[in-house]
C-alpha cells in the first residue's frame, strides 16, 4: 500500500493528556497513522487499543536530544515517513518575573521552546527530502500577548512563534508547511498541573489576580480540546492554510482587543516615530 492509501503519518509529542491525546485520536479517526509519544509511554496503551497497528508508541523527553533522535528513528522504522509533526509537549507556570527563579525560567524555555526546536530540527530534514509535510507548533494565546504572572511561559511561546515564522518562510519553497496553533483556555489538565512560584504579596494586585482566576476556572475552561483538535485537522486539509490559527472565542476576543490597542498606540505616536529620520 502507498503512503497515500494508508493515510498520513503523525509524530506527536506529549500524548498522555490534553491536546496531544486529542490530536492522536483525531488523526486515527481520519484513518491516519500515529507515533504517539510521552515521557512514560505506558500511559498510551489505550491509544494502541484504539488504533491497533496504525499506532506506535515511543518514550520521548523533548529535553533529551538522544530521546528525540530515538523517537524519530522509531517513527521511520514503523511507518517509513513523517507527514505531520505536532510539537505539543510543554508545561505552564504562574509567577511574577521577580517570583520566578532563573532555574524555573530556564526550565520553561528548555521544554516549551528548546524542546520544540530540538524535535523540529530532527524532523525537518525528513520532510525536506520528501518535499512535503506540516509542522504543527502548539503555541498559545500567550505566544502573541502577555499576562502578568505568565512572563516566563509567554516568553517561551513568543520565542516559538518567531522561530516558527522564520521556519515557515524557509520551508515554504520546499513544500513543507508550518502551522502555529494558539489556544485560549481549554479544558485540558494544563490548568490543574500549573507550577506555582512562591508568592510575593507585593504582586497580589497583578499576578495574584491570575493565580485566583486559574484556581477558579480549573475544570471549567470554555474550550473543548477534541473540537480544537478537529479544527486543526480542518486547517491541515485546507487548500490555502494560514500560518496561525487561534482557537477559542476567548482567545479571538482577547487577541482582537490586543491588536486594536497596539494599532491605536502606533497611530498615536506615529509622528514621533517618523520624526527620527535623518533630515
């Protein structure tokens, strides 16, 4: 059977919960094949039961280059190619900049940015040689705007966005696409599993408000991750897909207001901006 008759081959990181698991389920429902990965692959047994020989599993720690290469080799050994890479593995932390230790900040960057970059760089040569493929980067609303208390996490997602936008321009002439997915609040376990930095009462009015909001909304987030995964598949099948897709009405509303505020500031200060030209 050809790759086309067997469906696409997906390599997905962070499949134990949330968007990673829903992406795997959506891909299987579409008739595709999936290499599902997690740091503990035993958590993926139910995916194998669902997909049978269309599912492979592999241990993958995105902070370990050897683990990344091993997962890439396992995917090729099982399915012969990679058509869709989903960089989903990551974690979130709440803490004002002063509250966040340098070790914590580096950990956020290591997993959410450098981990995604490591996996991407392992798969790009395969897709380039195929002349096809899509790299799906699970970013966040925080990849384009910032909230107090999420400076470290949002900085990592901003870095991922810049990296991916450059990558998209570089790979487009070679037949490989990049898709940045920017969800708002979705009912995954990411809210429940947020790391909390030690709290400084000086920030009660800023990042403290986010801590309270997250505690109140955990388990009540408006977004359905299964519908989010289905939306990503629709984008992948589109004739003219965007570089970015925002998921969730909350994210659309927040990002629209953010961009309108940015534009208003630029217009207000445009005369001063233009006055800096050499006369």
